[in-house]
């Protein structure tokens, strides 16, 4: 397995917003909304609980976790 590279800077709100948009468009999240406090409100299913993420780094980490889960559950096509 290839180790994750270390970031040299903190994720920005714009980067987190782009990832949130992709996750919602791909239906991997039901909703992701930036609150005025800088927190992100995330919902996986329409009737599911709302999770509070503290900032952009948490959104990017969530995207990485979802991406890893998807890739690790795919059958090996090589």
C-alpha cells in the first residue's frame, strides 16, 4: 500500500468546499453545508443524523477516508 503524502499546508475553505461538492454530486454524502462559524454540517443519508466537522481539514480527511474505503472494497482489476 502506498502511504499518504504529508501536506505542507492546511486545507482551505475553498478546497473543502470543492471536496464537499464532489461528495454530494457523487451521492457519497446527502448534504455538506458550511456554517457561518466555519464548521461543516454533514449528513450521509436524508434521514440520518447531522455530523459537525470542525473545519476544512476534517472535510478533506472525510473525503480521503471515503475515497480509501471505495478503493479498498473494489475487486482488484489488475
